[in-house]
């Protein structure tokens, strides 16, 4: 893999997910805003691009046989993985985080006035993500699976009722952008999920869960925005 200032952030992460840690450590969004090149991303963050590229190359050159190459997966398999791994995670963790966060707000909200806003943002995200995932599970993912099935069987494929896969993909990407911005606000309000000195164990656990939730969401959105969606668009074009 050759990395230059013109390399697209999201494409690099799609080729080797280990590069995601480098971008994350420098505050560079590789999921929702992964369509920027390294030069643009570094300029916005006031980062020396050559130093970033060197770190990316070091990560890529590391021998890590456990790195999963999602970029080589069939699209129906990737859709199944996202639904069973990430959608289930979101559903489970929402139910776990909500009562913890509510308790922390009740006990510590007066001393830490940012907490009610964090709870409001997370609850908003929980509702929107739940609806978002259902749209993928009931509309977009079944279409992708049927498209893969038709291609593998060399069968004719009827156009979808929504015109083209680009329409639901554009909607899903917009909703990803909204959630990415929402969690950037949560991260800023919590000082990157750093509990204050007077935090109790529940407070600390809640922040750890929120950080884990955001990390999983980044991978979740990356797999869709940078791999599943563009490949689905290309497959549809090739079958037209």
C-alpha cells in the first residue's frame, strides 16, 4: 500500500483497518468524513502530513495476521456481519447505558451541569440509531443481499422501488453524519470521556461505556460508508 498526501482517509482504512487508530489518535474522522485526502485532513487539524504518513506506514508494515480484511468480503456477508455484530451491539448497549447515565445525572448533575446535555444527546442518538438500523434491516440490506444473489446466479435484476440504491445510501450517510456530530459533542462535553476527580464508580463505568459505544459506532459507520455502500452502488451500476 502506497500512502501519499492525496490518499483518501476512508479508502486507507478500508484497505487496512489498523490505520484507523492513527487517524483517531490525531482526531481525524475516518468514518463520516472519510472522503477527504490526507492533505486536507491534516490542514484542518494543523498536523504535519509527512509525520502522519510515517505513522500510517509503520502501522501498515506491522505483521498482524489477526487484522480482518473486510474489503474482500462479499457484500451480503458484510451486511450480515454489520447487522449481527454492530446492530445488536447498539441495541444491547443502549439498554445498558441509559439507566447508568440517568443515575449519574440525578446524583452528579448539579455539580456537573454538562451531564444533562450528555444524557439528552445520547437519548436522541439512541432513538435515531434504532430507527436508522431498522431502515437498513428492512429496506437496504435485503436489497443488497438480493442483488448479490442475482449477480452470483447470473439472473436479471429488477430495479428497486426506491429507484436506485444510491437513494437510501445517501439517506443513511446523512444520518451517519448527524450521529457522528452528536458524538463529537458528547466527547467534547466529557473531555473525551474523562471522569472528574469526584466521580463515583458508576460515573466512571458510564463514561467507559460511552467511549466504547462511540468506538464501535466509528467502525460500524466505516464499514458502511467506506466499503458496503460504495460497493453496492458499483454493483448496481455493473448490473444495469
